[in-house]
C-alpha cells in the first residue's frame, strides 16, 4: 500500500479512509482489491478502526481478524501525517503575507 483515499460513506456521509496500491483501492488488512458485487466476500465494508474512531474500508471476510502490524502501522502513519500537515498549516498561516 502506497497511498490513502478519503471517501464519503454511502450510509451517512461520514469520511471513510481507504488504502490504495498503485491508485487502486485495497483492503487495509490483506491488501487485495475490492469486488463490487453485493454477495462477494471481497466487497468493501466500513469498519470503525484505529484509536481515533476513523472509519476504514475492509473486505467483508477480513472484518474481525487480528490486525497485521504492518497494515496497522501504515494506517497510524497516514493519519499522523495528515494531522501533522494540518498543524503546520495552522501554525504558519498567520505568517503568510497576502
């Protein structure tokens, strides 16, 4: 996995973080692509993940499995990076000349 994408939930419009590999949405747990038909075990489902309560996209068959450390750390790094960028922008904004 090399990137993340943020989608809006079809249920209630909340943000859902989806992992990407070469521009394709993949499962945070196993890294495989999603299938888009309703009966598939590889369809994407929203799950509350991480200690921040952010929703992530997993395969239906991967929900409830013990997190793999490499996937978990990538998720934590991605969220920390986003938070750091927001903080830098907030701190430097007053010093930018119009």
